[in-house]
């Protein structure tokens, strides 16, 4: 009986240790990219969502515009037309549906939060994939891969 209790204790401890690298990666990503939450919209955001400078009619229709978004260019005016990017425009439409009544500053912060959360999820998935592909390396190798990827990719660092 005593041996069983001790074995359960060891299993419980190892289960907790499995989560430590994942929790550490999440914290690192939020520490590194969390400052983007204070940023407003930038660069081509005026083209893909409604901001102080522009109104994007399809985005402002919210979720109901997604079928239309998937059949049109993401920006189309009388002077210019940009390529097909339905996922980006759809994500802005979903965000607008959920938080469109908020100020532009708040909407931008929410957009950045969603991006940071998606990026953190990507880093965790990279860690888990590397952990699965290289089981003999333990947790250090995949953890290092996750760290390297998270610090080398500045995809939305300045947005």
C-alpha cells in the first residue's frame, strides 16, 4: 500500500513537470510580446479593418460578411486592388463583430492580445511537435527550439 501511494506521488510530480516547460514558454512569449497590447493599429491595418483613417465595409458587417470576404480581394478601391487574404480580413470581421462598439484603441489592444495568444499557442505546438519528433532528447531540446523560434520571429513586434 505504501509503495502504491509513493508511485502515485511520483507520477503526479512528473505530470506537473511536463507542464513546466509549456508554462515557461507561455510566460516568455507574453513577456516578450506583451508590450504590443499598448500599440494602436499600424502599417496596412487601415486597409484591412476600420480605423480612424478608414472604414472597411465588409469588416463592419461582421461574421455575416465572411462568405463575401472569401470571394473578394481584401482591399478594392477605384484606385487600387490588393491580393486575396480572406483569413486576415475574416479575423478582423469576427473581432469587429465581438468588440466593434469599443474605441479604436481598445479594439487594437484586443487584436494584439489575440495575436499574442495565437503566437503563444504556435510556440507551444512547436515545442510539442519537437518533443514528439525527438523523444530521446528530453524536454530541453524542444524547449530550446520553442525559445529560438519565439525570439527569432518578430512577426508583429512593432504592430
